[in-house]
């Protein structure tokens, strides 16, 4: 019985370590003060991709990062998309999340927008967060809102943060992104050991 319990303990620890180490985001919160680990796409013109410690929206709302820094993306002309992206290996059922905000400095019918996209082999698999001028109103903003994605299968996924300009080049909009996180290894081990202790308790009671 002791050997069986020890084997179960080892199995749970191995599973937890495998789940926690499958995702290897580099610089997920931009705490290096730059885009280290991310692929940056700046289409030119007025487009920008910067890392900031504070941002004030057109309405005067001040947005601060979860840590010291956050990503700030700015649009360019009609149809342009400013983005940063990073590919990560995830296991089935593993979660990835963060927060995002949008500052619309344009008005309808020029429906600028921002998104968090999950890509697989270049195609869009999911859009766990989206905001736009039509969603927040003319010159409106959305304060930081959380987003979450659950991997449907083992594989390589690309997380893309983007902001796009629609229709004109007179006014530009901004999007902010930060705090991409997954469960900490210690949390998984605690959950695993908790489930394991319940199982061992059942074994002891059965015995």
C-alpha cells in the first residue's frame, strides 16, 4: 500500500510539473522594459509600439500596469494593424490570460478596434478580447478588462495583441496589454497534492 501511495504521489508531481512547464512565455508582462521575446509589427507612419509605466486616455482615465510596464500600441493609416506576438507551447486544458484596454481617439463610422488573438498556423483560432469605437462610443475608452483562453489541444499557439485603424488616417487609437499569466507551478502542486491527499485518505479509509 505504501508503494502504491508513493507511486501516486510521484505521478501527480510529474503531471503538475509537465503542465506548469509546457507554457514558456518570455517577458509576458513586459517587465524588461521592452519587447524582448515578442515579434513587433509596426506598419509605419504614425504607428507605434512602446512600453509604458502609465497611460492617460483621451477621457482622462489613467491606466497603470500590473507591474512596472505594459505594452502600448498605436494605429497608423486606414487598414493598418500594429501588433506584437509570441508563440508558446501549451497542453490541452491549460489556461492563458491577461488584461487589455482600448482608447478610441476616433469616431464612427471610423470603427478602429483592438483585439487579443490566438493564432494557430497563421489562422485565427480565437479572439478572447475585442473592443472598438462602436463598443465604447466616439472618443470613448475601455478600462482594463481580463481575458482568458483555454487550449483545446496540445500544440503551439501564437498570442497576438493588435490595434487597427479603420477608414481614415486623421485620428489614431491606442490599445494597452499586460499581465499574460498561467497557473504557477506551486499552485498546480498544491492542487495536485490536495487531490492526492484526498485520494490517499480514501485509500487509508478503504484499508
